């Protein structure tokens, strides 16, 4: 009977090895889990890149969207830009955050490489970026029609990555059909 | 000219300057300066993951250092500043992880392991020393074996 206890160290070892080994496989050093998932998009008041217009978080509602953090100084942003153009052509709503960049250079970039963005939020000091926990452009947030962040992807978007998120994105709450007016929101409360 | 220089020097002598990664962060007392230096050591750069905010040259580390400084000047406590960054960048930014559900094993695992090890060592060493007296049957067997052996040795 006592001999069973001889196996305790072996069992412990196996359990530990499975636990730690699993951790090694799961860790992806480049991607940090974002604490913002399932939280509302942070509040902000910033200028639009393309126009003299003030934007706030309430502009990020209605139809589900990708919020893409990009900059002209970021080589990977250049790499993913063509794919963003493709997505926009398929009707995917994309909002840009021009992160720690120059508005004029951003406009030239959009003119030269095409503009997949519905509008671009100008974030020259990276303040909104900090609120979003951005640590390296490009980053893409998946935001639903209620303005809630549902997923985040760090690194460039491409077909392979998009295939992973596509179904989830299509299932996000959509309020574009019936835009929220004061009456509509009151009705929802009742 | 000399007056300006003297004024500048006196300004420096009045305040405490934290020099972190070649940047100057002026404080009006040494306690805050020390707090800032400790925080910059304990917070991790999200971009270059094996460096803290003090060591890293990454632009995001500089942004976060400036933010920590800004919040500190606003009068926020160390915990408030840390929580501010954790809310945006996740638990990852702490080099000194908080005691919470998912870090329970990290904090108490080693203690539990040591406890198990001590238990195992003690039980093994005790078990080894305990020699049970032979039973009747075993004694008879032993006597038999001894007799057989002495017979062999002197035929």
C-alpha cells in the first residue's frame, strides 16, 4: 500500500510538466492580452485628419467597425494598407487612428495609397493610443455597434488573420439599420 | 548673464531632479523623486518586454514614463498610477505582480511545493528508521537460514 506513495513525485512531475509545458506553447510573446476587451471605447475629443471636425467616442457607434491604429512612419502599416483597401471595398467599415503622426503626411499617404477609412482620428501626441494601450502600430480594434471593444489584433491584418476574425466580426451587434435617436433609445429602455 | 546662470543653478539646487534614461524629471522633493525612480523600475515596457520603463528606449516607454510623471505631479499615489497603466496595458506592465486569482499559483505555488517536499522528506526518513520486530514466522525462517549456512561453512 505504501508503495503507491513512491509514485507521488512522478505524478507531481507529470502534472507540473503538463502545466508548464502547456504555458510555453500558449505564450505568444508579441501579443499581450488587452484589458480593454468588452469595455467601451475610451472617451476622447480629437480632430479629424481630413477635415476641420471634432470627433468623439460617440462617432464610433452604429455599424460594427475596425478601428485601425496606423502611422506613416510604420512600415508594417504600409504592408497591411492594401489589405485594408480590399476590406473597405468589401464593405467593411474601417476607422483610422493616425497615431503620433503628422496630418499632412497622413493626407499624402491616403492620397497615394488609397483611403480605406471612413474617417481618420488625428492623435499626434499618442494620447488616445495610450488610452487604448497601443504599444506598436499597426493595431486593430474590433468595435461593435454599441461602441464596445470586442477584440484586438496587434500586427498587420491580412487574409489569414481576417479569416480568423471574420465570423466573429460579422456577429457583432449592428445598429446601422436603425440609428439610435433619442426616441429609439427611450423605447429600448422601456 | 551671471545672474541668469546663478538663477538657473539655484533652481536646480531647490528641486530634486530624477534622471531616467537621459531625460530629466524635476520634482520639488526627494521623496517623489525616489518614488518616480522606483516606479520606472517596477513598470514594464510593453514593447520591449524584458526591459522596464527606466531602461527602455522605445517611444512607448518614453510616453509611459511621461505619463507616470504627469500623474505623479497631479498627486496620484503609486497604486493609482500602477492601476492606471494596468487598466490600459494589462497586468503585463507590472514587474511586481499583484496577488490575485490568476497569480495565486505564482505567489503561493513555491511555498506549497516546499511544504510538500518537507512532508515527503520527513515521512520517508521516518519510515526508513522504523524497524519492525520480526514476527514468529520470520524468526523461525532466520534460524533455519543460519543453521543452513553454518552447516555449509564447516562440513
